C-alpha cells in the first residue's frame, strides 16, 4: 500500500492588481494532491471593497493573518512577497514555511520599490500607470500580454483584463520587518519572467540553501502558464522536513 501524501495547508497571496482569481487553476491540483489550499483577496483587490488609496502594507498583513486559523505554507507572488514577509515577521507561529513565487523577497528595511529600483525593472516600471494623486497604479493594457501572460493559454489576457484592479501604492513603499531566524523559506524562480527578471530573482536568493530554490521555465504568471507544475513544486515543498 502506498503511503498517503503529506497534507499541508496553503494560503496563496496574489501580487499587484491581481486577486484570488489568479490562483483558480492551481487550487484544484493542490486539492487533488490532498492539500487544503485557499486564496484571498487583499484589501482593495478582487472583490474586496476597500478604497485602494487607503490601503497600507499593515492592512495587507492583517488580512493575511486573519485568514489563518492553523499554521500554513504562505505563498506570495510578485508584490505579494512583501505582504507575506510582513505577515511572517508579525506572527511567525502561524507560518509553517514561506514561499516566494517569482516575488520580492525583501531584507529588513527594504521595500518592494527599493528592489524594483535596484534591479532596473524597466519593462515593469514602464507598464505602470500612476494615478494623479500617486496613491494607486494600474498596468497599461497594451503591455499586459507581453509582460505577464506571453506564455499563458489563449483567453488568459481577456480573463485577467476583466479582473485586474488598481494597486495601492503604499504597500510597495513600506520597509520590511525582519523575519525570525529559522523560519523556512523557499523561492520559486521563473526563468522567463519579464517583470521581475531572473537575474533579480537569483540575486535576492544568492545566499539561500540550494534545496530551498526551485525553478520553472515560464514567465511571471506560472499559475496560468504551468499550474500543474506549480502545484507539484508546492507539494514537494510541503514534504520538505
């Protein structure tokens, strides 16, 4: 008789302008593998009605922590890396492991904006359209496919365009708190990412243990491009001692 798979709890956190909707193709294979997985809308994202100009990193952190009732593997995509870092720093007992999915992995005192500037993310920055008061931003519709969804199935761009929402600026400018020593961290690098280039992903994780680094041959949206592969990697992370 084969051994039952290791059941884990996952909480999936989206990046800028996205929402829980972007994880739709990853949730079924995680469930099929025997895991409990849940995705949330951060404040002002998806169906959440919070005015985006009011949202802070602390608001995003608290939304994550309020969604956790037992320790989870906390997955943060893109700008969601800043959110999951804040959540883990504030309540490490709620986190079994952190997973950065082609996301910003800030050290103490760094913001996502600092990292964007450091790594010269020209394509990402040129696609951002700031509001007049600079409290929110959106992505240029003409840049969506080439930047985020160039390797995704047909229909992905239309689906995303119908669901994207303005991104609050404040969460990307807030400095990160320190993570506790010993908290397990994993990074999933996406080698064809055009938003957060592979060189940036590699540099952010240059001192991480090799067995905590995972790679996918896809762009910035692995949840659409390779959802089964992503679920498989997450399952493998769940099995890590």
